[in-house]
C-alpha cells in the first residue's frame, strides 16, 4: 500500500472549540493509512489538539493572523502554497474569509478546494462588512461548498448548491449512565444539586451574560441550583465579574477548556444554549446523545434537534420566562438516546467513511 493522501485543513488554530472538535472527530475515525490530515493555522502558539495531531501523524504549519489587507500576510500565504505543491486537496474552515485562502491555493495549482461554513451569521463588529464582501468570492475559488447545516450553507454561500457534512460525534462516549452521573457530581462538589450546564467559548454569540441572568432567576425558586460553564474566551473575565456582583460565585463553576465534556455532561440535569446565532453546534448533538433535556434559543437552527429532548424559546423572552421553562423539566426522566443519534445520522463512524471516500475520489480526479 502506498502513502496516504494528505489533506490540508486551514483553520485559525486547533483549540478545543466546536469546529476544531468536529475536525478531530473525523480525523480520529478516518483510515489514516489512506487519508492523513495536516493543518495550516493562523497562530504561532501551540494549542489543545496539537499534541494529538502530531501523534496521529499530522503536520502543523503556521502563518501570521489572517489579514486580507496585509501584503506581508498575503505573501506568506502565497509562498506557503508555492512551497507545498504536495497538497491536492485544501479544506478551508475560515468561514467568510475562506475565499482569501483558496484564491492562493488555486493560483498555485491546487486541483481540489473546499470552503466549509460552520456558522449562520457573524458578530456585527468592525470586521462585519469586510466579511460580507469577502464571502462573495468563495464560489469563484472553491470547487466544493460544505456546510454544517442548511442555514449555514445558505447564509454563507447564498445558494443551495452545497454539501452538508454533519457535525458528527462518537455517540457511544456520551451514553447516559446514572452511576457515572452521581460520581461526576460528587467529584465536582454538586451532589444533590439541580445542575444547569453550558459548553461554549466566551464569545458574544454564546450570550453568557444572558445565561447568568437566567440562572439568577432559577436560583430564586431553586436555591440548590448550580451552573457549570465549560469553555474559555475573551469575555470570561467580564462574566466572572458579573457572577461576583450578583453574589453567585458559590453556585457557578467555571471549568475552563476540557477534554472530558462527555463525562461532565453526565453531571448536568439541563443543558442551555441561548445563542444569538449558531451553525449546527456540536454541543447540541453531544448533549442530546447524553440524554440531557435542552433549552435553546430560536436562533439555534432546528436542524440540530434530533431527539424529543429539546425545547426552543424565543431569544426575546425575559430571563424569568427561561428560568420557569428550565425548572419545569427539572425532574424529567433522562434516557439513553444512542439509537436516536444513530438514526439521525450524527454518529461519526458512517460520516467519516463518507468523507474519506469523498477525498479519495477527488484525489483520483486530480491525478
């Protein structure tokens, strides 16, 4: 057997976020004797998944921060593709700015390029207009358009001509186990607590400030409630200050970036996601696979609802309304939903086989 084909994934960095965790789920489950992943990142620091990538046989390259207006960055990008003619497939995960990357990949002869949408909107900051303009170039430089769901694909590509690649998980790792749930709660010091959980980077779209407002209202009716926040990010310190000001520090646990989310979800009773926008959040598939009852905003796509354990609420409703809905499902029975995840085609095994064959077929076309 010859050497595996090497697919270059272009990312910001390989921290433990939803997008990166999704890529790693596929990476772990493809046949790496046939397809190997390498990574072009836009940070020089090492990140959470770097050690595992190298252990699995992947290479990691570094560029400066992505800046479509920087001659220095564009030259570095151009030189990278000039120096790495071995890549016949480039799979880009830079959302609106993927066209910037793929333009230089095409310029340097890469035969097969993929732009992958992981979101259905962007933060409306000073970069927003630039991103809206930049995303128009993607169909020109991408041979294939991938999206995590219908809303993400239509928003990013302004067409229905895209392929949905599910944010799939190893669902067996999330099967609910009552004994494990009790052990996790004991380890975290939340035995006999009503535990609300959230997983997500501390970013504007995840709406952490609203989560704290909701939790404050929950505590008024359920004094034994606890809140688990898993993740890190730029807004974490701001949220910690808010928790302190509301005198909730003894009830809120900031658990940081974790590699044991599957276990931590065992210790939750309700999962909440009041996001301002989302793609198909990996954490929603994980939480449902864990048998958790979920309360989410109406800005989270319906496509992520693959079991009967999810209720959507308008983001316009006040925190008290959210709190009441959460308390209503406090004692709802938790079940093993492994079969439902399988039936919804969100288990990684079959999805990894599909992606592997897609790469191999496109490699053959490029020869």
